[in-house]
């Protein structure tokens, strides 16, 4: 696919510069929108238990604020880096699971080790799930039953997967609908949920609350 620059409007360039400055000034924060981070700082409880798809800054950030976090990562080098950071900070409430992509170019995604981590949890046992790695649609779909009532499904870059009126690049419009069959299944279930959808003009982070 050819790279396009149609989204490089003055507003986007301003938003992008603002976002980069924010990242430099807050190197320890997750790569979520500032609004989502501010909300989660107030909403998370020290007793919360969560599951994260895609390790990184968010792993340490959530671990410091909750009772336990299971984090799934497909990249071996990055998993080693995150483990080292956890050791330096003496955080012992994280289970970091390395689940590499299968060698098969067209795997049965539901059967991959990565997505199958959801099978380790009982229904309605988690306070939050973060979808920010690979196989996002499948991870989101399989995670919905695991959330407690009022549990949070946190989806980063959600504008690329679910329909909205976002001005962030590559956003799915309402007319386009969800990005594919699996995201359509996710959307069918979570569209009625209460949500907090945030955007910085570069990417969006949405928090959906299970009824």
C-alpha cells in the first residue's frame, strides 16, 4: 500500500508536535492519550487485577497502581527489556508471558499462544483488560467474558478498528463500520456499553465499561 500524506493538515501537524512534546516530558507514561491516562490514574484501585496485551511503559505504570497484572508480549527482545525494567523497579506483581507469533504465515489466530492466554482466566475475574498488542480484535473478543461487571476494556489506537468521528489519521468512519469481521463481533457486544473515548488528534484511546 502506498504511503499517503493527506492527513498532514496544519491541525494534524500541531497535534503531532504536541503529542511528541508530551511523550518527551512524561517518559514513564503509557502511550495512551493524556485524557485516558488522567482518567485511569483516578479510577484504578490498588486491589485491581488486569490483563495486558502488549508490554511496555504501560506494564510498569499499571503494576505500580494495581494488585496484579498479567502482560503478554510477542517480541522476545522487548520482553527481555521489560523484564529488566521490572527487576530494576522491584515490581513483583507482574506475570510477563512471552508468546511469539507462530511461524505459519496464516495461523488460526484464536489458537495462537498469544490469544490463548485468555484461557488462563475465569469468567468475570478481571477488573481491566488492555488491548495494545498484536491480534487485537481476537484478544478483545476473547477478553469480554473475562471482565467483571464495571470492568474496563481499554483499547489503544481504537480509531483504526472501530467506527467514530475521530479526526486522527486512518480512523474508521461510522459509514465504514468496524475493521473486519472479528472487530464487528466485538463492536456488536460493546457498542451499548458506557465508554470514555479520547483522542489527541494523532491516535485514540477508548475505555469501555462492561455493564
